[in-house]
C-alpha cells in the first residue's frame, strides 16, 4: 500500500535489471518415484524412451514434463488444469517444497534450483510468500500470531511485527479478530488470515495455490474481488494456481493451461477463450461458454418477466 | 519335534556376560545405584513432608481448576482419604516416590528418544523392536539381573519400572510428531522455517496432546509395576498386597489392591485434565 512497496514490486529486487522476468522456468521436470532406492537423475529426463517407460510403469509418476514459462514483473499469472495435471507440483517447485528432478528456476535473477539449504531458507523468508488451499494455519496460535509467524521465523523485532500484522489484517478486513484462534473462524476468514500472513512478508512474489477452491461461491467471489483490489495497489507478481476457468478469467493477466504435466497453451485469457490450442483446452473453455450462454438466457428470461431474484450458478 | 541338530543356546554367553559385567563394572553400578537411591530418597522425604490434608486439598483444587465439576472433584479428592483410612498412607507414599522417580527418568530419556524416532527413520527402525521387547518381555527376566547388578530394594524396582513404563512416552511422542497435519508443516517450511524451528514452533506444540497421553500411559504402566517391584524388596502398597496373598488374607489384600486402584485413578484423572488444557483451542 505504501510507496516503497510499490516501487519494490515494479522495479523487482534491488540489483535486478529493469525488465527482467520475475520468474523464469526452464525445462522443469518432476518425476516422483515410489519404489525405495529408485531415483531419477536430471540427465535421465533427456532419454525419451526411459521417461515414457517410467510414465507407463507403476513405480514412478511423471508429474511435470519439460515446463518452461516466463512470468513478467507485476503480472498475475494463472496456471490452470485439472487435478493431477501437475500444477500443484509446479508451484511447490518454485520454492522447492518439492525438489524438481531437473531444470532451472530463476526468480528475479536468483537461481533457486542452485541454492543450498541456508540460501533457500533465506530466500523463502525474504523473497516469496505463499497462500495455501488448506490455509496451513497454526491451530494453537491466534490470528495475530499466525500472521506474524513468517516475520518471527526470520527474526523480526516484536514491535515491528505487531505493527505490520495490524496493517495486513486491516487490508484483508480482519481488524479486531487478532485474539481469535483459527478454529473459531469460517473458511473465508481463515483464508484471509492466510493472505494477511503472506502480505505481511512484503515479498515481491506471491504464490497462491488454489486459495479460494475450498470456499463457497459467494465468499470466493468476494475474496477474488478483494485480491484484485489489493493487487491494483501492490503490483506484486502473483503466480496463481486454479482449476476454475472463471477465476482465471477474472484474476489473470496471462494464463497457462497444463495437461498431464505439460503446458499446452500460454496466453491472455481472451486469447485462450478465442483460440483454444487443442481439444483439452477447448473442452475447458466450452464449459465456460456454456455457462455464460445459460447465464445470459436466465438473465434475459428474468428481464422479460418481473425483476428477478439474483441467480447464482 | 524340532530337530536336535539345530539346537543352539545363548543362555551360557548371557550368563557370562552378566557375571563379567558385575565383576568388571561393579563400582560403576554401585555409583549409579547410589545416585538413583539418593534421588529416590529425596523425592520420598519431600512427599512425606507434605501433610496428608495438603494432598487432598491439592487433588481437589487441581481437579476443580481443570474440570470445574464439583462432585467429580470431591469424589476424586476423597480417594486418597480412603487410602489413609485403610492405614496405608505411608505405604502409598513409598509407592508414589518409586513411581515419580521412574516416571521422571522415563520422561528425561523418553522425550528426546521420541523426537529422534520421529525425525530419523533409522532410529525408528532400531527402536521399534526394542520397545516391543521392553513391553512384552516378562518382567522377571530383567528383574533378576537388575537385582544382581543393583542389589535388593528400591533401585532395581525403579529400573524395572522404568523399562516397563518407558515405551509409551517414546511411542506417543513420535506418533504425535508424525501426526502433525502436512499442510501446516508445509506452510511453515514455505515461510522459511529451519528444521529446528519447525520442531519447536509447529511440531512439538501440535504433538503436545499426544505427548501428554504418553506421559499418562507411562504413569499408569509404572503403577502396574508396583506389586512386581515389591517382590524384589521395594516397600510400598505392593508389599502389602504380597503379604496378604501369602497369608491368604483376602480382605487385607483387597484394601491394598483398592489403594493401588485409587492412586491410579487420581493420577490418571489429573494428568488427563492437564493434557486437555494443551489441546488447540476449539473456539
């Protein structure tokens, strides 16, 4: 909200060249192995036959195949796909909650994949913040303590922590709820805490892993609107995973569609709707078109009759 | 019949091992024994110093404070009174001091082992069968060598109790740590928690109800050893039970047995109520 933050986000990390990509993903692979002692090295992914064999077999799952993406400074980038398409794996690779099998991730000029443990911890503390589908709040801590958790981990002063947290809680509309425990909050409010916890870190990059999927449609819409509103003043780079096309259309500057671990299309939401790259994408999109068509029909009917009650589909 | 040709005994080597142990390290065992004994006597003198009514008051107040149930608290506080009425107060205090010593030692050893077991897979692989053995091995099997190494009386009783009572606190500590919801751990890691921070800020607090259940179980197991430890000369309620059985005095045995039960109920309720206070708040 304040000026330095705005500058920070638009100019990227100090020392980063202007116009540099916020997130650069190059040839990223992730192969999960089930069998004990079995491991897939980064050179193995170049062997196409081996990969195919692994994919068919029971002992390994190829979750991400050769994913390359460029995410610009300050944009909201959406990853869309059905469950199991590898989008959760991808977002977790960005801060190495999941170790990629091979490939590079460069975030604001820093090579995340090459970091050692110490560097990685510092990177997670300073440069990136994440919002989770299942909130991941600490049940034994109050709302305030949950929001300051990341600041505490990186060793910020207690007074400063409180101030920043109060600020973040006000932004997400949870002023006055500081002393409550997560268990007494509704799903929507819990996710607000999750968002406040991420905002308070003041990191240039925000990862959101299906943050609104577990919420009912009205609350979901409300939080989407608030997020859009916040983003207007924050200008963070947001990497947003969802399986909900309408969410993608509302929130995204650009989007990528994933299928079975591969990126099938990248573009602005309008481009994707207008020119679906393949069957998979067009099936996604046709649902949405159908939706819109039906909504229009209902509205038209209501307009034809008396003033209708609001309809939520 | 199992063929004779496969017969092989470890009895001889085990006997030799124990004998060698006694010969070579006698003084070491003496000093361990001395250390445990002086700690035990310290506990005993503190417990004996506290007047009887103070126990009843403390039991009542603790129970009232944590449960807010008047009748339950009165009933619970009356149980030690009944032990006193049976004339077994001093015996109960002696048993209690053995139990407290053994449980304290179990916690000092068990909590770190539980954490190690949850953190390091190889430790768990080694520890699990050992814990099985500790719980199922008939206690006389290690009671006798304990007696040979540490002499008659309270010290081998404490050690035998320790061996029997240690597994639950280790197991439940490890279980509690492993049961911490993955999304919570993941979130902590995403915000840059080190392994130590994860343990201290997230896993241990969330495992606390399970750990305290382990403490409760360990205490109950220790109580179960009261009678057996009296067989190697530890005084207390168990000795009273043993005497009554030998004299076929059913009534006196019943009184002593009930006293053990009352002691168990009081300790169980108090530790359980304390465990409840550690659960994450529902509201």
